[in-house]
């Protein structure tokens, strides 16, 4: 099923929703004199000593992504400078529905050479990101989207922003074709065509690599050529200058399409202060898990020593890693291998159960409750979301959705246009974090609470790109 057909099928069960024509016009029109110009571009980076053609989202001076301030308007003119149609989702922001960035929900792809303008309140501060809502996300069509807090202007700390990604020299179409076992030329979702099976691993191959066992077999389904932090591997990592004894707020974005990481701060004690751009009661530690689509803000204090400190992103369940280096003035930088000695941890919900929002939702009973099963067949590579009834809400509702993972792979579930609070894990009530993306390990359940305050027919999907592309996508729809 093509990507457009998949989305239309997902929307078919939702209540009809009519959008004012003024909102549609505002989202589609271009007004260059009023906007920050952001280009969808093609660029070349070096990976493993080879040139790679990838996408990018850049301002006119080449700066990747955007850095705004809370209270600003999101006045952006997005110009597609590539030869391919695409669309961009502002992950973590809560714009009016036409500005969201999902094909035909309600606006079409942005054609090659075309513009689309956006003008809406940017909202509260936080670490967010922007990315294609197509297979082009795999080809690095992503960038940071930081909303700074003006109250932090006087803070004596350095801001460090890091976007993680998984990278393949094979095209996304090839990777998906391999996962599905398709032949060359078979039609792929998201309006792309398959080519061959390079780079993808079947569940049987994965099982042999891990010594068998269902959980190990379904842990990672793609072997990538590299893992990147701000477009670089550990063979040539980004080295961030700092003062000895300096403090930093490290904003890490997991922009990988199919890879979860554990962030390892090594010898540094970190203090987790926000997840998905939303503040939490501080959690101290040196390792913090993050699945695809999630963000973490961690505050670190360097000792007053002239030595460097690597911060590593460890690939889930495997030895591969990427990262960057914090380097005080005068410190040497030692070589860090791209593979560790031991397999990295498998992500679970232990940290999630500890998190407490500093700005929780108001306490109130749910007006509507839904149950959603996350289903999948790894060998056939088919994934899905099944609800007891379609998720259709009314403005002002407090909504609870219990997500139950019945498959043997973990799924990062992302809701567009809203922030939700984790209120139960395995049916045990918690006053958890406010987020927009939550991990569902196999055979676990998480209940989220959402205030229905942003009308539209919003995408609700797994943030593993290839799970979404093969069926793991639904809607959170408002009644007209």
C-alpha cells in the first residue's frame, strides 16, 4: 500500500472534520518578506571516508534547523530546493492542524521548487526537531528545532545541541524492500519504488547474529553503515570547546529512523531536567535511554581539569556507538572506537517509571477512554494499530489511551499536535512525565492522558519509520 493510501485508510474511520478555508490558505501561501527562510536542500557529507548525498533543512546562512524563543511566532517560509516532493513535520510543536506536516492531512506534499509558509505561536520552550514525514527522513531530512526560554538568558551554562541519526548508503526504498522481502521494482509505501535488499536484515539473520531467541531476534531489524551525531561518526567526532569547570545543557535528539540509544555520559554526572521538551523533576545519572523521536535535556558540570570527556550514544543491544567530545581548553582528545567492548543495554521502562512532570496535566477524570493494541508480524513485516473503537474526541475532553504492545518489537508511539502525560505503566497509576513520544517495549502497556485542545485529525503512529510505513499509523480525530 502506498503511503498516501495508508494515510487515507487511517483517516477513513475518523469523524469528518472541516477546516476553515482561511487556515488552509494561510498554511499554503508564501509571504517571503515576513518569514525566516528555511530551505529543504541536498548536501554532501562524508561517512566512513566516502561521500554521501543527503538532505538537509537549513537557513540561508547554512545553519541547520531553527532556534526560536518562547513567545515568538513561528513565521517560516519553507522552500523546497530539491528535485523531490516532500513535507516537514514540526515534531514537538502544537500548531494548527494544517501546519502539521503529514501528506494530505490536510495539505499535499510540497512540490520541487515550491514554497509553503507557516505562521503560528511557537509555544513554550523546549527541545524539539523537524523532519520529513516520508521515507526521506532516513536520508537525513531532519534538523533541530530549539525553543529557548528567555529566563535562561542569564544562565551561566553552555548550550549543546546534538542530533543523532542512523545512516545507510542504501536508499530507504532499498532498506524497506529488504525488510519486506520484495523484489526489485516493487511498489513501496510513501510513493517510492523499491530497488533491492541491500542493508536490511531479516528476523532470521538477526536471530543468528544474537544467538537466537525471540527478544534478541526482533531487537534491531536494520544493520546500518554508520551511526551519526551531528552528521559525524566517532572516527571524526564533533569536538565541543568548553571551559574547565564549565556547565552545559546538553540537548540530545534521537532522530534515528530505526535505532534506539542509551546516552552514556561516562565519567560525568548528569542531571536529566527535561524529556521531549517538557520539564521533569531532576533525575541524576550517567546513562539515559531514549527511543526514536524522543529528546532529553541533561545538565552536566565539568571538573576543573584539562581533559576531554566523550559523551556516547550506544546502539541498543549492540556494540556500535556514536557521540561527541567535550574538550576544555588545552585538553587532548583521545581516539574513541566506533564499537564498544560490550553490548549496550536494551531499553525498558525503568526510567519512565521514575519521571515526574514539573508541569503535569490538571487532575480530572477522563471523559473518554480508548484501548489500542500494537500488533505486528516480523517475518511478514506487517505492523498495525487496533483500537476497540476509533479514537474520536470532542474539544475539551480529557482523553486516556491505553497502549498495549502485543508484538515482539518495541515501538515508540508519537502523537501529533499534543503533549500527553504518562499516567499508568502496566496498569499501575503513576504521575509521570509529559511527553509526545513514549516507548512501548514488548508485552508492556502504557496509559497516556491527553487534553483535547487542538482540533484536527492528528497522526498517531509508531516513530520507527518502517513500522509506520507498513501500517503502524492511526489518527486522533476530533468530531466536527
